[in-house]
C-alpha cells in the first residue's frame, strides 16, 4: 500500500493542495512506497506566515526554557531511535546501524544547542567612558529556513534547526522529497517536546518551493547542503535578496597515504570511508593517494582483498556492509562514471557493475568498485561520483600528494595517514581544505566545533554547528548607555569618543 504523506505546518499535518506529488521509493526493491506532496508557492507562503506569527512568542521565551524543550526532544528521539532508523533506512537505503548514526550525529548538535543560555551571553564593559557602559546582546533573526539533502535526512535538518530554534528563531524546513518521512516525524516530536505550534514547519517541494523561500522577504537566512551548482545558485539568489546564506556543495575527499603508515589499518579505514552508505556521503573518501610505487602496490593489494569481501545487501540486513543507492538515477550515474574511467585509461581493479542482491533484484545496488592508476585529468577524479567508487591516484612524493588536494576545485575533507608528526603537522598547516583528518579518514568535527568546506565545497562566511551556528542565526546589538545623574555637560557637535 502506498502511503500518502503531508506537510507539517502550524503544528498540524496538512495535506498537499497543489495537486502535484513526488514518488518516494523503497530503494531495496525499486518500488514506490509513498507519495509526497510538492508545495505550491502559496502553500510555502502560508507556511512562512505561520512561522512568522509564532516566532515572537518563542523569541520571548527565556533561553533556559528553550533549552528544556530541546532536552525533552532528545529524550523523545532516543526513545524512538529504532523506529526512526528503520523508517530512514527504508527510504534512503543506508543500513540500520548507519541510519542510527545519522540520527545520533544530529542529536549531538541538539545537545550542543541545549547550552544556549551560555552561548547567547553577550559582552559588557563598565566605564568605557566617563559614566558610560557598553554591552552587546545576541537576538534572533526571525524566520529562517533549511533546504536539506537526501543523504542525511535526520542529521542535516537537525544541524540546521537545532541552533536556529535555540536562538529563538522559527524554522521552515524543505527536506529532500526522496526521503521526507523522518523529517516529518521529527516535527511531530518537536511539538510533543513543547515547541509552540508554527515554530518548526516542514514543507515538501521542489524548485518552486525553494525559489519561494529564496525570494520571500520574511525569510532572513537560508542554510543548504547539496551539489555545488545548486549550492552556488541558492547562495547567490539568497544573498541577492538580502538574506544570510550558508551553502555547502560537493566534495572529492583525498586520503594521503605515506610510506610509513600502517597499511593494514589504512586499508580497513578506507574501506569504511569509501564504501560506507554506498558512498553517498559528502565526507566519503573517494580518492586514495599512496606516496611511492611500493606503497601504492601494497595498498591496492590490500584494498582489493577487502573489497571482494564486502557484503552488499538490503538495508535491513544486519550482515550488510552497505545497502542500495537512493534512486535509479544514482545507479545510472555511477555506472556511467565507471565506464568513463575505463574509457579514459584508468585500471579497473574491481568492477561493481552487474551486482544482483538475492530477493531484491530490482533494487538500486552497485557493488564496490576500485580503480588504480587514475589520472588527475580523468572525470572519475575531477567529479563527485557520489557512489561506491574508490580511485587510487599514485603520487611520487609528499609534495605531489599535497598538491593534488590543494589543486582540486573541492575542499571539503581530507586525511593523511602517517606515523611522522612533522609530516602530519606540515600537512595540517598547508592543505587547502576545510576539515582535516590525521589518521582519521572521515574528519567530521564534533558538535561544538564547526563543519564546513573550502573552495567550491562551501559558500558563505559561517559554517554549520558549533559557535558559527550561533553567530549565523543571531544578530548582534550593541548598547552604549549613560545615566547622567550628577553629570553636567555642554552641547557637543563632534563625534563622541571614550576619552
């Protein structure tokens, strides 16, 4: 039976009124499991109106009480972890264990946002001038929006919404129409936790919904995660309309492997980082860069052995290392890139095409694929494939390996594997990438640091979660006050100073 999904507006499930719908698939079977309404411009505008009406009362709620709502939300989500993970897995295709990780990483940002009474503290200077005190305060922007991707349907919405709500804003979420059920359930849990109606809204849609958000003057800030072309479009459109924007795009994450690294450990780490979640992660390692021919030969041998042992299966199979891609278009894209790699002269070591999972013959599966001797001019190196494909690019020395990461148009994440502290320190200082791992393959920062890429992986001045998120979702007001009792001054026609 095909489920009929809704929007969540003003604290209620609201059926779609546009007459347009999108199909939500079960990627394990290749079958439609739900229909999601695609909002019209007027439906999005009504959602924004609900948020605008609810926001002042929420902003006037003291930070401690806002934090208590988030604490209650944490409890509710943890109580439903198993069912939420199963729902997420059924629409996205990542394994149950990976789905729980998706949710947990989102909750860690909510845990950070619970500290909002401390995070919102301003500054105070007594007697900055004679009888004059100066202080600053952080106040919410109003109504803000998040446009989030399919690959992390719980984590990214929570990364966006948690700090925004804690700061006193109302939030409009436009999740991916591929897997919208978990965001809709999270909205219900926010309401159950005590969030006032209309403060958190979910409106499903496509480009019409996105463009309405970008052009509506009531939306003061927009956060986005997705592909680089769309990130750039949203950033440029939002800022042209006077909004704040933090937009994160594509990635091509390198792992530099030095000759002194423990290659068995490196191979184990790269298998998980390259093929976990079918490679549908912006922080996935998609390029391994062994330094020296001997290092490369040994690493490829160890990777090949491990790739052949990977178990690809249905997302609810507890023995599966990873499950299907989210859609048939993803399968077609990955297979196209594999063929391009062959045509461009890369050495195909393991071919993941043609994989069939018993009992799920129509599912969206691609087996783990490994290329060696990839050139930096090849499309499988330059482009983000977003699938289970790992490319080995051999470097003659450390400087050549460093240059590969620095010269690539993307600068999201990077890692180096070495036992030498001098090399690691030099790499961390010189690599032109936003997030760096030293013997850590997926260097996603913990919640109280910020997450963000450089170059064409990120657009905007402030990153996700951590202190940057509080700055992004608030505006600073500085007050200069003077109580003139006992002070007599004549009129002055020059700019005031603090002398």
